[in-house]
C-alpha cells in the first residue's frame, strides 16, 4: 500500500517498540549490544554501524524521497564527504556553478588534493553541461533551487545526458525538501539533504543524509558510512524523527508565506529584483513548475537604491526576522549574502554572479504572514 506524503511523514519507518509498545521510537543511547554468545546478536553489534533510532530515521527518509535506502550523517557536509569517497583519483565531477559555499570548499580545497577534478558550469545550459562531460566524468552535482538566487536546474535533462554515459547524478534537495520535489522520481541516483534546515526544521540539530535506490550503490555507501564513521547520535536522530512528523504542515505554510511575502516585495517601491521561482517571470519558472509541487519559503531581493548601508539598516531593524545564517526553521531569518555567507568571494566575482551589496535573503518561517510583512515593511521604511 502506497501512502500519501502526509501519511508517510507520520508513519514511515516508525514501528511501535517491540519490547514495550512505546509508540515513539526510543532514544537508544547505547554504543554496544549484548550478544547471546560470539556472533549471536539481534542485528545490532555496535552503534557506528547500526543504531535502532538511526535505523528508524533512515527508513523514514528513504520513504519520503521515494528511495529504497537512507543513510544519515553528522552534518550535511559529512553526507557529501561520504559520497565523494565513492570516487577515485583521476575521476572528474561536473557541478553547478552556483552552489552552497561549503560544498564548493569541500570540492576545491579538499577533494582536488586527492586528484579529483571539478568543472563548475551553468547546468541550466545543457550545451555547456555536455561540453564539460567526458569519459572520466563519474558524477554530476546539482543543487536546485540554488542559494541565494533560487536558480533552477532541469533535473530530467541532466539525467538524460548522464544516463547515456553511465554518470551518477546527485541532487542537493535541501531547499526544496521532498514535500516540494523528489529528484529520484526524475531519474537522479542520489538525493542529499542538509537535514539541519527544513527536514529537522526547528534550528536545533545539525545533520545530513543521502537517499538512493540502487542496491550496489547503497552497499558501497553503507560501507563508507561505517568505515569513515561520520554518524549522528541517537538523541539527534530522535529530534529529526520528531521534526519529520510536521514536515508537510510546515512546508505547506512555508510555501504559502513564501508566496505572499514574494508578492509583497515585488509591489514595494524600494525593492528591485525579487528572486522566487513561483513568479512567472523567473527564468526557471517553467522547469520549476514541471518538477516542483510548491516553490518554498526562500526568497532573495535587491534594493533599488543599490546602497550597501540601506541593506544593513533593514537587517538591523527587523524584530521577527532574526539576522542569522542557516534557513528552513519555523522562525523567519534574514541574511545578507555579500557580508555573511558569500563574504569570502571577491566583490567583483560576487557581483558578476548577481550577489550585489543590497541582496537580502529571507527564510520565511511559519509565523502569521501579516506579522512578517509588517516587520519587514517597518524595517524598510
Ligand atoms: C546548509 C547546507 C549544506 C551543508 O549542510 P550542513 O548540515 O550545514 O553541514 C549543504 N547544502 C545546502 C544547500 C545547505 O543549505
């Protein structure tokens, strides 16, 4: 029986505890498991390898992404790091050029040292993607929508180019969540999440995951997960399981509030460009409409004045929107990419990529939309 998403968030992967009937998966705060005799264990030997709280969470994530296997890690970066270990020196990776800064750093500052070559291209331009792929390419890395400009990549088209050449396609689905987008259904091989953001949703856990369908790939990743050992603890897994139970409710509200906020910004006289994939004039709107079920609560916008200090003044004067890095929690956040998340990129390079000094990024939370709009309106006046 295939349940709807809303039902899966409540039930998938979670069974009452067989020893007590506890409806919530207990926090199995244990490192080891007693065996009847050598080798006489009940499926659990050591908690780096398996832990029942983590196992319930991994199963739940596999269901939500319409995959077969889920693997959790101590952070989103640890999830990506583990996936990269599938590669060998001489292998090449083609990646979107507009990607999460931490991922870019891991690729260029860590894995380039191990003889892996990266090509950063505008993946929405399929000719450019084809040009970057060769017989050493083993992986295409996609992030859609991207941070902070909400650019959209057509997952199906990327998959069609990769499949004819036996290249793996991985999608960072952090911004969309499986409520809005399920890349495995579009042919991708691997879905990655920073669960720190929408999946956990309460700004209280750092965690990551990979979800796959293929048996052999899953076996290889489980081997690496156990060998490298970047696994999350059972307490955090419990919090993630708890967060998932309201993922559909939160995302529904994030989508609604995101839309209302984007419309408010677009009509505001001091606001220039507004980046939100739900707008018909957003360059990725058509693709977004075909592969996403909602457009989310992430929005970026520029100020018409072009003055850095105007952006700073807005960030200092909101009360509900907290000035902080990260995103995807129930509370609204406001950020200034040029001086926060993207400060390490030289100004010229930044501006070339559309990250101007007045670009402001919002993670619209699940508060009442009137209060959120008033908060921003007051800060802008
Ligand atoms: C935060 C984030 C990451 C990194 O995840 P951590 O949990 O912080 O390690 C990767 N990709 C995207 C899109 C993110 O927003």
